[in-house]
């Protein structure tokens, strides 16, 4: 079994439609690289993602919580009020009814921020809990990940609230529920801390019968604590590649759509296999879009 070089990959892509669309050469300027390399092909990730819900999303928000969090974000996307002494760095949200449980729910949902108890100077005024986001990067994460989700119709919220509780849910590969993930279509995706997302390749692959592909994540992501896992492409398989992305860090991680995500290596066997993936009608044959577990 031999590793195939760039000229073989180019020939198969151009003559046999092995990779569509195909980028002849490596694109690197200003992006995470993609395209044809010496002994492989760096595929791109599309702008479709399925992101595993943070804990608070799994436990679900009630109408009051949804309305309250939406009210904290104004029409320009600002959260609460900005501290003028430290512009664009300290942002705070204040609750005047000492509702600590609600504040903790908000903190878990956002994955960022700290809660402080503010003592009032006058006895007739109740103490208040203040929720602070102290880094501008965290503010951008909240806007990108949370604000679009809050602009929802009431009936959509009602439907979510009527769904079975997922507080004690289990990720079951034999009985996978789409309730565990949220669909995101964007030029980038924020994967919550210690969480996971599914994505797909832009390229559609058609693997020859004598070829097996192994796929490895890009070092740019690996060095940032973002692990890309992709199972082998079997002989005669075709489809968009489903990409598994794990954020191993305690911070939100950014994935750039339409840029490189992983490198595909093409291994050609000395002999053809007796039964290919297409012959046995594999369950992921011809998959398009982001495809979850099937049984």
C-alpha cells in the first residue's frame, strides 16, 4: 500500500471527480491553509455546524429566563451597560431582586463572567447581584453565540419548553437525539468550553475502490487545544465528510468556516478488496450536510 502524491491526487480530482470542488495548490494567505499539498489534500469546513448545548441549554430555560436575558441585550447588541472608566473591557448586568439562582443560570449558559454581591449604601435599598464580563473577547463570544438565539418567536420558545427535559440525558450513539445540538449557520462557529461540534467538509469526495483515506486535523487548531477527529474514508465511499470538533480548553473556541480544517491522505492498496463500502451499502454512503450518528 502506497501513499499517493500531489500529481496523482490532481489527476483523480480532475478526471475522476474524486474531489469536488478541487483547489489545485495550497491557499495560505490570511486563512488556515487548504488545497493540494505534497502528499495530501487539505479540505475546508463548511458554514454548517451542530453544536452540543452547554449545560444550561440542556436543562432548558423557562419563559421568564428567556425574556430576561433578551432584555439584557439592547438592539445594538450591547450587554447591560459599559463601565465608562474601562471602555470596551468591563461590561456588567445588574439584578435588583437578589435572584442569585437566575444569575447563576445566566452565567452557566454564557460560560463566562463572574457574579458579585453589591451591598447598597441605604438600608431601604435591596442588595443586588452584579454579573460582570471583564474581557472584550468574552463579550464577542456572548454576542455571537447567544444573542442570535434570543431573537426567536414565542411559539418556538413554547415548543422548546414542551420538549422532554434533558437534564439527565445521555449521549447515545444508537439513539441520538437532535435535541442535544443546536444548528448554527455562520462564517464562524463558537464551540463552548469543553464541548463539541459536528461540521462537514465543503468538498464532496468519491473514493476509488483501491484507496483508503486517513484524515488528520490541522496543526493550527491542534496547537490551540482544538481536536479534529475524522474516521477513515473507506473504498468506494462518497459524500461530504462529517467532521468532529472537540474543544478541550476551558474557554470558548472559534472555528473558521470556508478555511482548512484537516488533511486527507490517500493510501492505494496493492489489490482490490472483495467488498467495498458501496457494495455493502454503508449507512453513510452519499451523505450530504452535517450527518449525526446512524444505526
